[in-house]
């Protein structure tokens, strides 16, 4: 039994070394002033081509903006839960000035550690809890989803659009609704069919869900998950798609018409600058197209000019603040009027959205 | 394509990787070795075969590398559990932990400089479904024939694996080792050597299951591409009651359940997805209970009696 244990220990140590190797950036040449140290906690890897990739692009923009004055580090594949608490606490103990955690499930671990280190600034993505030294931030990606919906509504021939979604939670439901409203604003015959995969990340399941939707007659596939498999599956069938998170056209090809994408760089650079000059204050940041924190990626050459023009007109209305996506009248997919004509849904309502708009085939279970 | 035909097509495709790993694990368990390292071995098979195919352009070489890597990882397990007589559960779990971590590591280091050393997101050569022309339009038959070479592989593997186990002398010995290694030893079978052989063979097939994902089903490497399929296989071996012939049924049910429930959702039918996902595991529990309680059945189709126990020759 002793032998077994020792072998097991050796393997665990080996695993820990390989699996969780901390990848700090090489330390810059000694400078007179200690650099401002910023750490990122990632749920996946920068190479996921989606969610984490975009946060890492933001991190690199911090480095580009401040050079030697800032040192960044990141830890990838950090599971939500006790491991996250440990990793965040370690960075705080190592003298990092700002810690940015980029997944919903890091919220409570961060609240816990933030209370222990009042001088360190904690920044959490997509949650709702804040404290004196902990901010929350997110982007109104639904605005870009609405624009992408216009593109899909104009370009579908079968009037069926497939939408594999991860979980029936408000964040995903908001995206589906915005996309559907966009598509039906230009083509009232459009049906958006939703398939729940119950996973954020499973290449095989994501592909199977997309294939099922293609078999059901969808000729455009979009998604709310973390891999490019649905887009690839559509391409293999000779069908079109719309990406998410990052500009997926770069990884899949021109059949990806466009993608609602994140642009964290400006927010990160601004936040770090405030941290450095002492003007940082805890806040709840939830901005959209007008702050450039979310964007619609460049169009594929397959998107005709009149569609681009139409998107551009609506985009101006949203950016100018004269109109927003969730403005009534909006019916749900059982036919009930949910938002009265001219009324606008509040942020509170949007953050707890649990019904699907007219035109969505699916159910929030 | 009709609905049934398209369901058969997707189910076969989804079940292929499961069949390889299930038959591999069945052989190892028949030799008395429980290998819980399947998830890790599948991932290593996937990452190594994709990297090979990407750099050499040779799918054949990719298969050879997957077989080698899978065999090697199973060899570690064999060494620990046969020679060192270690606890097989602990050793197998270590293989999974190690394989999962190491495959991720390789996926971030083996890629080309231009992609930041990542293998993720690259496109390499793949096994495409075979174009069978007019035959592809025939209902059901078209679904069976319009598959990639991996799936053709299971059409051969399943009957061969069954035949070897139940109709050859070596197969009889293999079953004897699993039931009662001492008797097998007395019959003149080199028990340890056979255990090594079947464990390594099992690892090779398991890695092939992983390679199917990276080279044919979802071409490319992404982290945790298996998404827990290695664990499903552990249940599948029980579900098929250690019979390679039955592996196909289980693999198709487990593999096809997602395909079916996604289709039901896509067509607007309201089915509780979680319930359908639970069904195969429920079936596994039923099988377990049945073979535990019903002695007559357990004698015929139960688990190999020496499963998980190290064989020590000198034992009195």
C-alpha cells in the first residue's frame, strides 16, 4: 500500500507541475520603479479562440499601453470554486496590485479574498457582487447580437436559424432574444430554433447540436458556447454561420458572416490606468456598442452591401442612445405581450430574463 | 435522407469512438485488469494523433502514433497493477489525471510558432465520410456505408473481438485468466504476460477511440475533446456485460442519445434533456443490480471474478 501511495504522490506532483504550471511573464529588466502588477484568472486557455482568447488580447493591450510600467501574469484553466480562491489569494499575497477574474463562478471566491486584502483591487467579470475594493464589469453583447440577427434574417433562405445554447440562464436567453428580435425586424418569417447542450465547453456535443439543427432545416447557425465546432459543422454542410466571442471568420473562413465580439482592451487599459494613478473606484460597469466594449466583427465578403447598410443604420441608433434592443412591443413565444409599446426593459429585468421572444422555437427549462 | 436513416448515420458516427474504447476495456477487464485511465488515454491518443497528422500529413502515421501512445500509457498501468501489484483504481485514476493534464500541456506546446505554439484551432488532414455514390441514397444502408474508415473499422472489430473471445483457444484462456488466474496458470497459461498483453491492447484501442474524435468526428484538437467519454466507457463495459458483441448496442445508445435529444429539441418537441441524458446510466445501474442479485445470470454474464485483484502466484 505504501508503494501505491508513493507512486500516486509522484504522479500527482508530476500532474501539478504540468497541468497547473503558472505562466508568469518573464520579469523585465530591473527598473527604478516597481511595476504595477496585474494578474488575470482564466477559466480556459488563451488558445480557445473564444472567451478566454479575447480576455488575453485585452491583457496584451495593457502591456502594449504601459510597457515596463506594468507587469501582467495569468493563470489558465482555473476551476471555479475552492481552487479559484487559492489562486486569487496567492496572487494577492505575491504583491499583485490588481486581480482580474474572468468567469462568473469566480465571484464568491473573489469576494472572500477581497475582504482579506483591502489594498488590492479586485475586478470580476459578469457577476453582480461588489465591495469597496471589488468591481464588476460586463458588456451588452446583446446589442451586437441584435445586429448579427439582422444579417442572419436577411440572408437565410429557409427562414430557420439554428442556435445551440449552453444553459437556459439570463445571459444566454438575452442573447437569443436580441438575436431573434434583430432577425425578425427584417424578416418576420424567421424561426430561431434553440437546442440546449447543457455545457459551456464540449466540442463533440456542440457539433452534434449544430448538426441536429442543420438536419432540421437551418441554413444559418449561430451559438452561445465556447468552441468553433458549430461554425465548422455548418461550413462542412455548405451552410452559413455567425460566430461569437471572437472573430471566428479568422478561424473558420468566410462562411462565418460576422461575429458579435468582445473588445476588453480599452476597458482594461482604462481600469489599470485608474489603478496606477489612484483614481480607481469600485463600480458596476455594463456598457455596450457605444463604449466599444462589444463590437460586431468585420463582415465576410458574402454579406451584400444593402445588408451592411441596414446594420449600420440600426447601429447608429443604438450607439446614439436613441433606441435600444429591448424596446416594446415585445411578445413572448407563447403569444403573451411582455413589454408594452414604447416601454423599455430595465437592466434589472434584463439581468433576470427567463422567457423567450416570439419566433424562438424552444423553451427555458 | 429520411429521419431514421439520418439518426442511424449520426448514431453510428457518435458511437464509433465509444466502441473502440469499450472493446479495449472489455479485453483488459477480461484479463482481470480494471483500467480507469481511459479518459486520459483517449485524450493522449487524440492530441498525439492530431499533432502527427498536422505535421506529417499522414493519417496512417497518426494512427500508428495513437496506437503507440495508448499502448505506452496502458503499459504504465500494467506495470503498476501487474508487476507492482498496486491498487488498480488508484493507478488508473492517476493515468487519467496525468493524461488529461499532459494532453492539455502538449496541446499548448506542440503547435507551430505562428499559432502561439497552440494546436488548438488548427486544421489538419481528416478521415472524411466515404462517398459511396448511389448506395448512399439507399435508406439505412446509405447510413451504414456513408461513414469514415474508423466506423468501417468497428464493423470488422466487433465480430472479430467477439469471435476471438468466444471461439478461439486464446479467447478461452483470456476468459479463464479473468475468472480464475490460478487455474489458468495451472493450465499452462503465462498469466502475467497475457495480462500485460491485453491491457496494452486495450490501451491501444482506447487511444484509437480518442484519435477518431480528433481525426474524423470533430477534426482538430480542442482541450478535453473527449468531454468525459472515457468515463462513459467504464459504464458501457458493464452495460454490455463484458461481451464485445453487445458493445455495439451500448455504444449506440450512449452515443446516440445526444443526437436524438438534440434532434427532438431542434424539431421543437419539448423533451427534458437531462432526463434523456440520465437514461443510459440508469440502464447501467439496472444491469449492475441484475447481475449482482440474480446468481444464475451473474454466472453466465457477470464481471470477471478476479477483476481488480492482483494475481500473486505464491499465494497459498
